[in-house]
C-alpha cells in the first residue's frame, strides 16, 4: 500500500510516498475515530448525532451515545459479542464509565442479523433529511427514488441506468423504537443497503467498512442530487424528462 502525502518545505509543496499504513488500519477503535472525524466534516454526525459500528475479529465495536463524535478516542468504544445478536453481551466497556452504549445499537444489529453486515453507519446528513421531506412529506412511510445517475454504480448491484428505491420509515421519539420498522423495510427492499428515517437521517451498511463508507457516500450524493434537481426544477430522470415535482410521490 502506498499513498501520497503533501509536505511543505520552505514554501514549496512536494508529494512524498507513504509506505507505512495509517495507524487506524487494523485497529478498529482508531478507525472508528478516523471515520467519525471525516463524517463530522461532512455534516453527518454533528451535534453528537449519528453513529457507527464495525464488526471485527474480536466482536462488534460501537461508538458511544451522546458524545462529540469528532473528538472520540479509541478507548471510548464499546465491544459487543458478534455471536449474541438476540441478547447483546458487552465484552468491553469504555474507560470512561459515564459513556453510554449507543441508542443505535438495535438498529445496527438489524444489519448484522439480516444482512450479515461488516459495518453500519448512521448519518444525520441534511441531504438525507431533505430527501425524506421530498418523498414522504407527511412523515412516512414512503420511498426515495432516483435513476440515471452515475453514482448509482457505487451501490451494490446497481447500474447507472437502474432505478434505486430506498425505503423511508417514520421517525419515533427514541432511536431504538425504529428497530421493528427498519427490520420490516429491510425485508421489503433486499436490493438496497440503506433505510431512510423521515426528518432524521439514514442507516447504511455494507459487507465491509469500506463498502459501507462507499455506499454511504454514494447515497448521500444521490439524495443531494435529487433534492437539488427538485429545487432547480430539473428533470429527475434523463430518460423520462418528467419534471421533478411530478416524480415525487
Ligand atoms: Zn439518529
């Protein structure tokens, strides 16, 4: 593995090959911290919202609840048994006893149980929220639909001319109360690896953390593209040429 790093020497910028892997690679708690900082910069986990979980050889790592996600440390992670999805078992708690297990835990476990996921990401992206407003203006349930967008190729089994349909479930006062409706939406839409929550955000998963991250980025791009197309009054589909508003159900 070789990456390039930009260095500044005497005002001159030069690229240097990095032959050492990132510190977080192979260290899942450190990787979760890295990803949370990236997702914070994208606006996905601001205001302590959102969350992330990755399955490793030792079990399932989950970031704690209600904390500044961009300031997490590896010692803040919970580790749960990967073979105890029905009755969760905490194998290791954070060093700080005040940290609480994420409210997203049962929702993450939906993806581990039903899809054998390797990682699950929960974003409070404003584009996901606006996409639910557009396609489920009364609060859901409903479905986000897009087609004819190149970034669809980043989704499992999708091509750029396919139709992508992402289920939208209604929000609830507590995150854990979404568990059953998310599980039902996943069963009804086996071809997609995401569930939108009306006025709230989106859950995205993948076989690996890399696939989960790629799909989370591609879904967010698609949500933004469709919301912006609607705002500009542009057709949502290149094939149909139908006005954006008329495609919204
Ligand atoms: Zn949330």
